[in-house]
C-alpha cells in the first residue's frame, strides 16, 4: 500500500506527519475547494499523527480492532489481552484500573503502538532526540506519557542501540 511505503521511507516522525498533513489538506481541497496557504498548525499535526497511528493499529491489530468495534473482548491469544484494551475514536488504548487517577487522559489511557513497526521506531527516535539523547529508562518514561508499546523496554533499547550520536 502507498501509505506503508510512505511510512517506511520517512526517516523522522516530523517528516512523516508533515507529509500526511499535506495529503489531508489536499483531500480537504478536493472535497471543499478551499485552499489553505498558511503554516501547518499543531492541531493538523496532531490529527495527522493520530490518523497514522490508527492506520497502523488497524493493520497490525486487525482482529483486536474488529472485536473491540463489536464490543467484544479480544481473544485470549492476543498480545493485548492483559492491557484491557478499548477503542476510543478509532484508536486502541490501554484500559485498566488507573482511570480514577488525577492524570491527563493520555497518561491514564495511552495509545497502543506495535513493538516492531517503523512508526513506533520513529516515535522512539524523536523522543530520544528531543530529550537530549538520554538513556532507555528516561525515553520509556516519556514515551509512556502518551503511548504504550508491548515489551516497550526492549523496543526502546533496540532503537537506542542504533543511535550513532550515543555510540560516539
């Protein structure tokens, strides 16, 4: 699929979300015939990122999305079963007991990302660079404010081992 190719070709999450923003603007132009020549807004960037994540989730966790959209529990063999997942605005989020905590919604119910997908790698790399090339524990802590990756520590370590700046 063209979206898969675009995800694989992009080397940063910012480049990928910017590309998706321009695609969404083009689709909007075709529908409404209204052009926008202004700078990309934060809302557009957030929307593009959420659409990308939803696309990847629907691709990787197809059975889970199908079950959750029909208000059924995920299969016993699903890797997401222990996370008590639920569907929220087309995104799979972590459920659980922390829902009464006085925290932000994204922290209480982080978005689930697949462990081995290129999009997850791009998000981890962005956080690693944004936080000043810090170690895996800090990257994982910042990542978990908004996202949850099954076996996240292993995924973060795998990405950070390839960081050229940190190897020097």
